[in-house]
C-alpha cells in the first residue's frame, strides 16, 4: 500500500511495506554541552527542537511497525578509522578521541557517543556506527537495506547540512526515495538548515523531498491506529 504525503516539491509516495525511518546521529556529543559540537564552538541548544520531533517520528514508525534505524558518528578507540585530516582539522577545544566531560569525544562506547534518551534505540532497531559523515561510507547500511527490501527512507537527525544531507545524497545516488522531515532536523546554523531544505527539494526533488511532521503524521494516522487496534 502506498501512502501519499503532502510534501515539497510535490507529493511523496511512501510504500508502507518498504519504507524505513533513519535517524542520523542523535547523540549526546552533538546535542549536549561538553561534546564534539560544543567543542567546535557551537551553541548546542539550537539542536534541541529536533529531539521531540524525532521522538514523535519514532513513536509513529513503531506504532506502524515499520523498520527504524539509528546512526552514530563514532570511531574506534585506537582511532584507526579516523583520518588524520578529520582529527586535526581546525582548532576545536577538544579533538576526536580527547577526554572530555562525557568521556572520549566521538569514540564508540563512551557516554557522549550515546543516543539521547528520548530517541534511544528500542530492542531490535538497527544501529549503524559510521566513521564518516555519510552513513553508507564504511558501514553495512547498504547491505542491511537491500536485505530488508527497503526502497524508501524517511530522515530525521542532526546536523542538517552535514551528516543528514550527506547521507541523504548518498542514499539518493543509490536509488532510494528520500524524505526529510523538517522539524526533525536541526543545524547549529539556522540559515544552513533552510538552505539545505531548499537544495534538497530544488529542481524537481533533485535529492529528495521535505515534509512537515504533521503531514507525515496525518498520512500515517490510519496505519498507526490499525496497527495498535486489538
Ligand atoms: C557533524 C553530524 N556535524 N552528525 N556531524 O560533524 O552532522
């Protein structure tokens, strides 16, 4: 069954049986004070609105019994998967792998690398650890999606113009139909968020679609109530 969502630049067709939600990097290291985002000089409070919206998307997809994936931008403790260029770029207060208030920055297993409580993965939901900005680079995401016959991805997460946009472009190039939920993504730079939304849907959805959370909710209402009934 195909559900139609009121989206930009035109209606998004969401096949119920082959769509997954993918939440990008809803990690303490980006959202909380003391992490990587803050070390780069950003005001992390700007990302907070995405938490409630992503939590709502999670509730919708779980109620519809549709697959949910989460990504985390993390590196191995020995940093063997972190290019020197990534670690040494710029002049952050803390570099990847340094000890910070939430443990070693962007290192797998450290407190800061965890997904924030309101968006925490539920049992059975796939978590993709990724060393890059894009979730397809050096991960088994493509294999997982192919094995589960997923053709369509609904996106939320942070930050809009970095890991969300990079992953959406990677997915688009691989033939996935991609929808970004506007309230479920945030940037440290509001103007970058708006520019990214515009870029994605420009030229007849050259990268994908965007839609409001309420439009997604409205279109999936029926499936939520029929999945939870009885
Ligand atoms: C960044 C991300 N901004 N998840 N990562 O470095 O967007």
